[in-house]
């Protein structure tokens, strides 16, 4: 969580953290929502090791900090600032968190047996030198699916960083889609709290589900910029800036913060916890999918990753996709 964002919810350099289970304690901003080496490339050395963190500092947090501050303090309206800077900040905040890492890991855990099984079918055909019959394909697939090892046996320590970069592009595309708009809401009262995820995603049915896909065209994004300022990305038209931040809207945003936090929700030390708000004991979970399979003789084109627009990000993704020469061989 960017420190400039957390400071808006602090008094005397401290926020009040409520963790899952109900425990509360004052925390210095510098120690809140911290994870060591979170964006570090574990296989690189020197400056390349922190290439992603450096990119976020120079190209995301640096440009967005003064813009979001001007918005939350009422010194600028949305039409007065660069929308691209705001969208970049929101899209990165969807994917640069422990919540996204948990989502990515859970999805990977659920789909790994099917991926393993599909590769087992291809491996058998390669070893036999002939295509398997439909019955043989199904037999190999389901046996491999049932006996797939734990995903940790093929774990790649860089996969979470690659997923973050690619998911940013997807999130950015959704947030910038035609028909979607940003709405800035202010209140004279201090009503909002901030999750360690920064933003919360609310589905069309009013839930804060973790079900893939993470961010859809109909999903609303709540981004509390301060205890009295809420930024909303929405495809709907019912939010009125002139109506301000109402208690009802604030309650939705706070419910999202409670749902989307991984470990803690932060608020001003002088601000009471809303009496009707519950903070569950566990973070959001991705439910197990129902997997079905059918034999196919000719597969379609595999799904493509979105194009990485930034040259700097493309270079970082390339770095994260290739094993350094001194680590490519096994002793």
C-alpha cells in the first residue's frame, strides 16, 4: 500500500488498525500494510532486483501522489487532472496487493490439476508417436487430473510478479472502457476506512466476491482517498457528485474494505468503528470450479495476454520471463 495514500488516514503519523479477529492497535504509517521484498525479483541482482519497485515509484506513485492529493483536498476536479494518471493508480492498486496475490495463488491451485492433465495427454501422444483416441484421451486426462501433484513442485517464484504486470494491463483496459466513468464524492464528515488492499471491487449483484474474473465490465471499484473522499469507477449512472458522499455510499465502501482486506483495515485513530460493520475472521476465497473436459482433435488459438503498452514494463516482464544464465543449469 503506498504510504502517501495511507497518510490521508493518519493522525500524528499513526493509523488505527483493526485486524481479522477484532484486535486493534495504533500503527505508524511506515509499518502499516508492509511486506518486505514484495516486488523483488528473487533471481536478479543489483538494480534489476528492484526493477518493478523502481518502476512503480517513478511511473505510478510519483505522478499519482500529487494528483490524488489535489482531488481528495478539493483543490482539483476530475476534469482538471490527467485521467490516465488516475486510471494507472487505480489499476495498479487492484493488482499490487496481498489480496491479488491470494487470488492468483488460489486460482492457480484450482486450475493446476487440469493444466497438468492436459500436458499429460500431450506427453503421452508425443511418446507414442501417434494421436490418442477420444477414449484414451479422456482416460489419460482424468487419471492425471486425479493424481496431479501439489502445484509447489513446479512453483516459479517470479510467476506472481508476471501475473501482476499482465493483470495490470487487463485492469487498466476495463477501467478505461467506453461507458465507464470516474466519480469523485466528498463529505463534510469522516466516514471512510481504508483496507490494506486500498481498493475494493463490488459486483453487480452487490457482493464483494472473489470469483474470477476479478474485474469485469459491470464491477464497481471503490477507492477511499481520505476519510471524507471517495473515488468510484463505475459503469452505472446513479452516483451524483453534487449529492456528495452519503452515509449509504460510505457504508458500501466500508463493507468493501472489510471484505477485500487481507489482514487489516485502517482508519483515523479518532474515528469509531461503524457499529454495523463486521470484519470476518478469514479473507476472501476463490471457490473450487467444476471442471469438465471433452476430446478435441484441433485446439483453437490459446488465449493471448494483453499487450504491454509501456516499454519499461515490457523490459521488466522480459526480465521476469527469462532465467539468468548463471541459474539456468542444475548441478
